[in-house]
C-alpha cells in the first residue's frame, strides 16, 4: 500500500506496510476500489446529466462513498466491501439513466451498416463517448460540405436515428484509443476529443486537436461550450481527405433490438442451434495479453453468439464470424456504458429459461483498463454474476487477500495465457 493523505504520514512521505493510523493494505485496497468505482460511475453520470438524467440517490451515494475513503473513518473490511458492491448497484442505475437519455434524445438504436475509411472532401473526426457533442457538431456543420467521421467508442453513434439522419455523418475512421497517434496523423482534418481516452498528441496533429469541457491536453484548443466554430474553421483550412474506403461493418445491436428477437433466440437455444453465449469486451489497451480475447472470439464454436461492447470490440471485430439461427454471430452492442444492455439481455434470457444468470450457457471475458471498467465490474459483482474472467493484468490496487475474497464470493478469475479448451466445450 501507499497512503499519504494525512499529516501524520510516516516520515512525511507516505505509509507503506501499515498506516500510522492503523490502516492495513486490505483496507486501503477496498477504499481505492471504491474510489475508482465512483470515479468511473461519475463519468457515466456526467454524460447522463448532460442529457437531463439525474438521480438524487446516486448523488447522495457519491458523497457517502467519498466520505468513506477519508482519513480515520473506516477500518472495517466488511462494511467497505458492502460499499464497493453498493457502488455497483448505483452504477447500474447510472447506466440505466444514460441508456434512457440516449434513447429519448437520439431515438431507439437499430442495426446500421457503417462505411469505414474516408470520402473525398473536408472532414472532422470525433472520438470519445459523448454523443451530445457529436449531435451539436452535426447540427452546426449541416449543409457546409464537411463530412463528420466517428472514431473509437463513438462508432455506435451511427445506430441512432437522430444522428444518422445527417447525411454528412459519413462513416467511421480508425480503431481503439491507443492507436490515436498514428491514426490522427493519417487523418488530415481536425479531431475532436469529447471525453477521456485522449492521448497527449504528437506534433504531427497537435495544431488540429480540439477537446471539450474538462477534457484537455497541453497545447491544444479546449472548447468550453458547444460552439464548434473553431473546429469548422480548421476543417476548411486543412487539406481535404481523399477517398479511401476500407470496408463496412454493422453496429447497433442495442438490448432493445436483441430483446425484440428474444423468442427467436430462445427457440434457437431450445433446438440446439445456439448452445452458448460469449460476452467479450471492455477496454482495449496497448499492452500484451489482449490477443487472448481475439483468440477466444475466433475459436468460439459455430453454435454460439458473441456479444461485444466497449473499445475491446476492436480486438475481435475484423473477422467474419458468419451467422447462427439467422442472426449475425457477432453482435456489437455499443459503448462501454452499454454493459447495461448486456445485463438486460442476460436477465431476460435467465427469466425465459426460469434460471439464474449464472446458470446460463454464458462465458464472460472482460478486458479492463481504467475506472469506468471498474464501475462496470462492480455492477456485475453486485448482481452476483460469477465466473468472470478479467485481464490481461490484475488491478494493482487489489491486494492478494482482497482478490481471494472476490474469488471466494464470485469465482472471479484472471485470464489464462491463452483460452482453455473448457471454454469451448458446449453442452448438448
């Protein structure tokens, strides 16, 4: 552990093995888990608030949770674990609010084919998670002859009717956040980063990178309101893009879409056409070990459906998985916050088969990187979901003893060096 949050810190630098106050590494671990979960939940809550969706109970919990991480306020593992799981419950509510906000503002998401690459002419690239920023930009660029492209976790925007009605929402360019340096260099127009997952830019594109509100990087223009005039002016100054289409993909398998064909899915499971479901998604990253998720998806048996969400999808989406029971085997459910949708689908299937979620033929392999993924994991644990495989690296803030508690309660596992064969053995 390392703690320097009070004046009596050891030697004025920080307590390590045990705090001067008596805090031990396991207490510190749960306090940090709670803190990171709240930070992730607050990011989702911020998006929801911008869409007019709030909940006083959530706001009150954030205060209580932060209070619980104060100096000399809580040394009790059991009560801290309760707060950690309560954070999961509150994050579920926040994701529900955000889901409602998206649907009310932009319409019900629907399967949509998206062109990938660029078309000839001026263009603006939008990355991040904030669909409202994209909507404002589309409105302000209407009729100007400037194409707008999505990047990274903005890809699901193409599935919302009120966004895709804009003909100049021209397609998607690029992959996950960690590839920004190369991809933003290759894109000749301005880039708008709407949320976290923005990298400190290379000089090759720093003069055309814009950020919104609290998102900021040194040397770039930060927009403090929804006036995108500087971005539009930069798009007119920059060299136009050339036509370079690289393919197309289908997104928009929102939980409403999947539940709309739930009867078909249930019948396919009963007949044996579908024998297993894999949820493979979460955060992407640059470190080694994430090819585990690629291998898992590509080795998944033909009689299975793969649900994916978050930028972890970019590890598995460039592959032809074919169809099963008349459905695409790979169903892109959206952004990381759309884990709410995956929960809705799993709950509906459990209800249809009169069993618990843990009794479903379901494998969960989650890649994580930062605090929002922590919040989603806590939501799954709050719901009692067991057997989750997490990776590629274990959270550094989780002590061995705390991880052992999570293993005992939830059968939480770290991913293996490569997917074990047991994950591909289907019940008859």
